[in-house]
C-alpha cells in the first residue's frame, strides 16, 4: 500500500537499511550528509516522497538509480547531483520515445541506496518503489534481480558530480554456440574504469535498467524492503532494540526473518581497508578471548570466519551484518567502522558487537546471481559451495 516519506523518516530509514545492507550499501555517514539537506527549497521542490508497491507502479516507466563506486569517496557528498543527472538523462530518453518516467527503484537494501532513491524522486517529482534488486547490498550488478530477469541494462547513464555524463549502450553479438556473457557483467566491466577518471573521482551517479510496468514485476521479486528498513529503523531510533538478542527477536517477531547469531557479542578489535577500482576492500575483526571472527568484504560483507572453526560461519549471498551494543549507534556498515586512517574508528574500538547472518532471499540462491556471488568469493580465496545459514545450524561447510 502506498505511503509517504517525509524528511524526518530518512534517519530511521537509513538506520534500518544499513543493517540489511550486509556491511555495504553505502555508509550511514554519506546517507546522513544527503538526508541533512532534504528540505523544501531551491533544490528540492518538496520534502515528501511517495512510496508505492510494485503492483501499484502502473503510471509509467521505472529506472534504477544509485551511486556507484567506493563508499569512502562518497562520504562527503551533500546533494545527489550525480544520480539526479543520470535519472534526468533516462527521463529525457523516455520522453523522446513518447514515454514517461514515473518511478525510481533502489538497486539494493542499504542506507545510501534508499536515501538516494528517495531524494532523486523528490527532486524530479517521481515516486519510489518499495522493493529492491537483492534485499541486501551487493558488490556487482549481475547479483541484482534486474539482471536475472533479463531486463536490458542499457542505455545506462553514469554522471559525475561535475556534470559529466556518460551514456553506455551495449549490443552483444549473436550467440555462436558458446555460453554468452551476461550483458550486465559487460556493462559493469565498462563502467568501473570510468569511475577512476579524475572527473569522477572513484564514484558517480548511475541510472540503468529502464523498466515498463509489465517488466517491473519480474525484475523486483524481493519486495517490501524499504518499508521493512523503515520499521526496523524506527525501532532502533526509539530504543526498542538495544542488544543482539533483542535484534534477533525483533526480526523474527516483527519481520518474519530468522536471523542467526554467528559470533559475539565480542570486542571490536581491528579493521583494514584499501580503495581500488571503485571498491573498498577490507576486513573487520572481533575478538572473544583466544577466538577471532574475521569478516571479509568488497564494499559488502561476503564471508565470515571463526578462528576456532574449520569452515566459514557464513558466505554470501546470505547477508552478514553487525549489531553494536552499549551506548550510541547500534548499526554500522564496513565503511562506518573505518576511521580516517583506514583502521578501526577509535569511537568503536573496544565496543561489544555481534555478527548476525540473514538468510538470502530466494532469487539470490540460484542461477546468474548465485554464480556471481561464487565468483566474488573465489576472488577472496573461498572455493567451496554456498551453504545457507538457515539450512545448516553450524554455518557453511
């Protein structure tokens, strides 16, 4: 059912979305910088945003909008100029074809993804669809349900904060009997190097996967994700969820999600991160006596190890999220845990945190999406199979 977001809803939205983002989906820092300027005035014609269900999005076309690139590089942005200009380019293309852009959708669940989609909608007079392409955040485009549904990813528009906008069109050759590479994989391989251009500075606004109402249902099978993030965020903001156990109870009772405690609460001990090719690559470690839990990430958390166990605690596509106990903020992305020196932020060092796994949505457990996650895990050195956390009580084996 349609509902309205106001500027005061963005803080709980980004908090809840951060937890569902598996350590990625943009930082809360970057989302807050953008949300702080959401008020009716010279830039935004309104401080309200309409949110609609997938089945209600019948008045025109929809486009996926996002920031693409290294979370560290996006942290200081205060206005969503890149995504707005990319979406405007998609809108103009549709108008030239006698079509109308009416909706935007986030790529994934994450603090930045939902905030950006909401702000672009407010700026351009559009509505946001209450769904996304994964139900968690992902490091690459082929991991999204838009790609799995076969929606053409081009034309794709990548816009920098400076105003430079690149349009990408890809036409694959006819199949010659060999397995054909997914088009979204080719698009990503072409877009990533553009982000390293000085005029982009490791990030840009992205608009792609233009969808008609007839295509939208198949492209967005993971639904209600914006509203669930808002519900969790309101509970966090209201002080209803203060411990990892309370978080697991809330997920089960209010959202019908069977999360699993992987490790902790234990002490946040260290973090390492380096930025390359539009990605933040790193790891976060927690210590409990002689035991150490290490979460490996490529923007998003993909793999969790326990030093006392011979197999992973969890692997993507299951989400791997943090809940930090005690006073202050409870949810963090990997980028939020890193300080200015790319080590663990001193503000969180020594705090007790839990690592919690959330079962992946069904569309992420098969086909192109599952294979894409397997390819990313192989880059991290894990060559084993996916073992869902909700199928194996002891984690991946």
